[in-house]
């Protein structure tokens, strides 16, 4: 059990210290558009918009907007109106940048009320875009962020697991109910060939220093498959040996339900292996952490344990959440024996030059 726990912690350290998240430094494209064409409005109610024909007063814009990403139910705009006569309404804005907003309902009382407009479509470009509900409504503005473009140099262009020199990531960690802050920065990256395959040999700086390792991590990304290798000195009964650990934490092009297993030798126990059993639980989801919503997230489930004589003994499970263009945003590791969470890691900030 002691060796198994050591291996589990080794793998966890390998992944959470080197899940390379890229800071989205998305700039507004500076594009400001004039609404093209009016919207439409039907129904029996009579009402006026708060703001008249100018800017909608107090309009509340919800959700995030990114070029190339379809709007969801979270993309909504709340507008205030003054109802003079009750009745039905069906309102649609003009279509701008591949997007429009619409709302239907019934006013059952007069006076100041709000209408929630749901967004429809996929923004095609970054910038600031104005929308007008109905034919004579006020206007509100939506800011669309640009598409994330990953640098190719030193990063291997792996969207869900980028790894770039100078990248710096800060996590809020809780280990065995003890919270602390982990900062990891990739210091160097050197092309290294292992078994005919080119890997990036990565070194990094870590705070607190007690979590730093003198061992390098070797990283490769091809076809959406991320492969990590590490060579670690492990003390066993007969002495110290160097153990090569290979893991493939992400297969981003695989479908939900896809599963794979990485098998590594169990040091000091002939015939025993250490297994990492991965499966894709969800894809294309959103996850909100620390008030920030991350889109296009892959949720990967990991079971780790030992296998002796064909019998698999699970020791821990981990739920990993990777955001496209960022990398690891959350990890939750549970001790199977006690059912207790001994590692919970949440990203606080990320930067890549």
C-alpha cells in the first residue's frame, strides 16, 4: 500500500504540476458596428423601452461571448420596459455578427417590468456589436472575445494541454483539508527524442519550493493525444531504482465514453503493474470556478491502482476538468479506501507570454 500510494501521488504531482494552462489574453477586436436592419415586434401589449430610442437604461448582459462559440441559455439580456397595456409580446432584435436576441411572453400587469431576451446563433467575429429590440427599441451592446489562437513554438499546439516556456499558473489547492496556493512556471523546454518520438523536456519553478522536483517532465502532443513521461528515482527494499512513468492524460479527439489504460511497472514487485484507467465523462461543457465560467471543457475520469496476477485494486479516483486553450482548471482526487477527498485543485489565474 505504501508503494501504491507513492505511485498515486507521483502521478498526481506529475499532472497537476504540469497541466499547462494558457492565459487567454484576448483583446477586443476594436470593431464597432452599426445595427443592420430592424428587428421585429408583435403582440397585443403596449409598452415603451427604458431608454427610449437611445441606449437601454440598466440593460443587464449575461453570459460570455466568444467568436466561433455558439450561444447557450446563459447568453441572455434583461431590458426594462414600462407597460401601458397588458397583453402578449414577441420581440426579436436585428441580426448582427451571426447573432440575434428574442423574447416572448405576456404582461399581466402595467408598470415597470423586465423582459429577458435569449441569444441565438454563433458570433463570427470579435468586437463590440449593437442590437435593437423590435423596430423602435433602445439599443444594447455585446462584446465578443476573439478566438483563442495557440502559439505553436514550444507549445506543441495542444489545445487542452498547452505547455509553453514562461507560462505561469496559480492554483488554490487543498490537500488533506489543508489549503495553500501553488504557483508553477515552466522555465525551459528542449526538444528531446525518446524512442524515436520528439518530446519537449520541461523544467519548472514551483512555489512553495517544497513541492518542486528536480526531475524533468517530457511532453508530447500529437493528434490531440497528450503523452507525459517522467524518470523518477524510487527507493525499494533492494535499494534505489529509476522508474519510467508514461501517462496519456488527454485524448481530446476521442468521443464521450472512450476509455484507455496506461500500464507502468510497479517498482520492487515482480509481476505487478501500476494502472491509470482514463475515460472521457463529458465534452463541450461549461464549468464556473471562482466566478469565472470556462467553456468547451473536457471532463476526464481517472482510476488509479495496482494490478497483481490479473486483479485490479483501485486506490484513488480523480475528476479532471480541462478547458480548451487553457488546460487543467480543476482536479478532485478521492481516496477510495476512505472516500475522502485528499486533493482538490482549482485554478486561480494563468498566464502565457
